[in-house]
C-alpha cells in the first residue's frame, strides 16, 4: 500500500508543480520539479524544471541543466527556455544560437521574412525573445524587424506592438485580431478556447508569468 501511495504521489507531481507556479510558489515548484525530473527524466520533466529555475531567478542553474541535458531530451521548447535563461543572464550570443539551433546559421535579421517563425524555437515568442536580445546588443534595425514579425504573428504580444510603434513602423493592421490570432491565444491556454472564454482578460496572465523575472521587452 505504501509503495502504491508513493507511486501515486509521483504521478501527481506535474499537477503540484503547476499549482505552485500558478500561486507564485516558485521555490516550491523548483523542488517538486527536481524530484519529478529525477524520478522520470523526459522532455516534459526537463522543461518543467528549466522553467521552474527561471521563475525562481536561478538563470545559471537553468542554463546548466538545459545545456547538459542529453540530446534526446532537447526540444524546441527546451531550447527556447535555455535562450530565455541566457537572455536573463546576459549571454546574448548563446541565447541566439539556441533560438536558431535548427538553422544552418543565424539569419540576416534586418531583412528576414516571416519564414523565421518556422525556423526559431518558440515561434512568435521566440521571435520576440530574439528581438529583445538584438535590442540589448544594439542591433536596432534587426530588432525592429523581428518585433514587427512577432507583432503580426500574435498581436497579443503587446511588448512587440509597443516597440514597433516606438520605431515608427506602427500601423493599424497590427490590431486586426482575426480568427488566426484568436486561435493562437486559444492554443496558448491549457484549457483551450473554453479556458480563455472563462478566464476573460485575466486569462492572458500565464503568457507574462515571467515578466517580473527579467521579462523581455
């Protein structure tokens, strides 16, 4: 009976980690995520632990974890998280390399097209992160180009819209929230369209849960 109870406890760890992050208990989430990853090492547990370290502000720990992980566990999501930790730790070139790991080389950011959305780890969020890294590096033309792509791919990425507006490239079409844009937000919410409808304006909080932890802009 005891071993069955322990097994059930391990099975509940992802839900417990989610509960901790939702309630801003980041240190608790990290401890549970460490236990979960040690018990059942997989792509999902790696990303849970990496994200927990980032939320707790342990950026170097997140980088080390994600960088040393077996290649079989690395995914576009884990590479996005590693790039996010690199951004917070001011490891800019390292972050760009992780975001564009699946390309033969870094693209010409100043002239890149919408195809970058398919090439970067993290999709529109990855493009936004790359833009923020380029901005820190002083590559403003490349950053503005990527902000524009991110804003059109997902008009709910307000920091991208704001940067485009400041750069003088603002136009009303950014706010054209069509069915595609709505589908993007529904896909981000763990409960799908019903979850977004039920949550209302507060339902977007999860997308900015790392804003207070070296948030991109």
